[in-house]
């Protein structure tokens, strides 16, 4: 997980608006490497989440599955539709899989 510092009051080892990787997470605290490369425990309220591992893992799994389907002539896909906006940018891809 990657978080960005939004409050560095009374903490000289954090830089405002800098991103930090999270080493461990507790209900109210993050353990991060601070500016001096020291493990530091800080309250979650000091940070905003930039990248969440859960969603990253889900996205990677989806991409892996779609790559597999592409390489195997869409053998498990029943139907898929692509929705684009007025600029032609892809906004949504809907995939229906065959159930066996």
C-alpha cells in the first residue's frame, strides 16, 4: 500500500505531500519508512491512501484472466460489451462467462 502524508505536525521525519510505502498496518496506525529510512509508526489520520493493495491485486487478477482468455480464443467467455464515452474513451467493459 502507498500513502501520502497530509499532516506532518510535530513530526520532523515526514514530508507533507510525499508518498510512503506501508510496511504494516494496524487498525489505527501505519508502519512506514520515514525520510531517514527508519521504521516509524504513525496515525492513519496523517495520511491518505494513494494505492491500495487489495484493489491492485484484484485488477492484476482480472488482467491475467483476460489475457488468458485472449490467448485461448475466448473459450470461457459467453459475451462481452465495451461502453465508450463521446470522446471514444473506454469507460466500461462487461464480460459474461460461460457456466459449466
